[in-house]
């Protein structure tokens, strides 16, 4: 029997990250033994089995703050992971080890298994060089950019296979010298078994007000401040209510903005909530909003809204527009609160047919469903383990 025992490593919490959960459970359902190594929250067990996945957790702080703290935390995580990975490998003898970025250099924690011929997958959820350049408004010649590009390049070279979350990331990696044959694109779409038509409850469908919703980790890049600026412009003109689901290091600054703009009655921070509550909040909304500021980030939130038949307003990033055109998603100028406020005015005056956008986007989404993407994902494992997987 072929060895179908694999290890996934992700510097995040499990099962909180739905895309990691989706991947792990897909592999398990198709006959793999899946171990997963991740961070541990207070109150979580160091080891437990969740839906067949053997979850090993490490208690390491994660603050997502300055570059110095990133380097320190990544280095500590690399050290811990290297030790734990090799101890598990001695007992479990994996056939494939999947490293989920960031950072990319975690692949080198699998140096010893690599010597023994174990296949290594680098799953690039983020494009760190491009994200850093946009965040700091610097170019490729900057010393930090050079370091990050070098880190990405040697990590890609070490890995046997690379998975990207969108085509722009793949193009960028190829342009930097990685052979195209090593790279596959698996769109970061929601699991069909979770995000399906049974969850759809269009409760609101704006009558006297418009309710918008956004979910995920709260960072500056998510562009929530741009939406708050639009609400400030429209305050007293239309009733525009904004539900923000999630938490993160940028939340306090946003809460201060809400007070400064005097828009407390229009904005609600829900924090992290249960999946069912999140779906309830989204179902009660009229529009899902994805106001991301930077390129090269997977449009998974957009896919989730569309899977739930919600019309979407998004910043006009090419990362989004490569999958949905202007008849499928309502785009506004990235970072422009004034332009966004005009869209909300037109919606309130029935100048924009939300249902038409929602229907068009859902038709396009049929091409991107997880039932299609998982064939690519399982195909990679099929190739690396020489297994005959039933897709």
C-alpha cells in the first residue's frame, strides 16, 4: 500500500482558518492520514483529533506587528517547528510535507525529511515580497525587498511543488525564475460542503437602509478605514449600516476613527464569532464588501460572499478583476472613500441592480468551485505519492 501519511504546517490557529481546514479534510476524505502542526491558543489542547485530522499545537506568541517582531517570531516558530517536525517524522514517516506560508523559509524545517526523499509542497497563501513593497511603498531595489525576493526564490527552489492562490502570484514567481512546471494555482474558494445554497437566507434586501458586511482578521490592508470614511460622508443622508466580523491589531485604531467620525450608530464590531453566527450576520446583510488596499492577496472573502449569493463591492484590484468583471462585481477606486460613497448613493436610489450583479457573479463562480479546485489539489498529491485518488 502506498504511504499516504502527510503533514501540513501552518503558522496560524486550527480549525479557525477555514481554507486550511478545507484542505486537510479534503485529503482525509480521500484516504490520507493527515497530521497538522499549528499554533495553540490559550485553552486549546496541545493535541486533539478534529474530524479525523491529528492536530498538534505549539504555544508560540503571534502578534503581527513590527518587522523586528515578525523576524523574531518567525525565527522562534522555525526553531520549534524544526524540532517538532523531525520528531514526528521519525515516528510517522510522511510521504509528503506541506508548508503553508508565511513565511516561505519554513520549508527548510523539512531539510532532514527532504534528504530522505520526502516530497515538499510550499503552499504560498501570500506573496510576501509584493505585499511588503506595497505596504512600505518601496521598489525591488530596496534592501528588504531584495532579501524577501531571495527568501522566496530559494524556498521555491527547495520545494518540489508550489501552490499559489491566484494567477498573478504564479506569474510573479515564474518571472523570478521558478519553472512553471513546479507551480499550480488552487483558488482559495470556500468548501462547497459548508458554503452552499442551504445557508442562503436573503433576509434584508434593503428597504429603508443598506446593510453591508465584512469578515476576517482586521488589518490595515483590509481597507475598513475607507468604508468608515464613506459612511462619514453619507452620515445623515442615507442609513448605511456596517457589520465588521473579526479582530486584529488594527481594530483599536478603527474604533477611534468611528468615534472621531461620530458614526457609532452605523458601525458594529462583532469580534470573532461562531461560524453559524457569522453566516447569520452575512445573510442579514445586503452587500458583502472587500475593500482591500494591496494586490497579491487571495480574494477568498469575495468568493465566500458570492457563494452565499451576496452582491459584492470591491476595490478595483487586478487580483479581483482577473476573476470577476465589472458586470459581476461592483468596483470602486482603491482607497477612495468618496468614490465608494457615490456607489452607496446610487444603490440607495436604485440606480444599481444588486440582484443582477449577484446572479452574474454566481454564474462565473461555477467555474471556480472547490469541487473543481480540489481536483488540482488532489492531483498534486496523486503525482507525489503515485496514488490513484478518486476525485
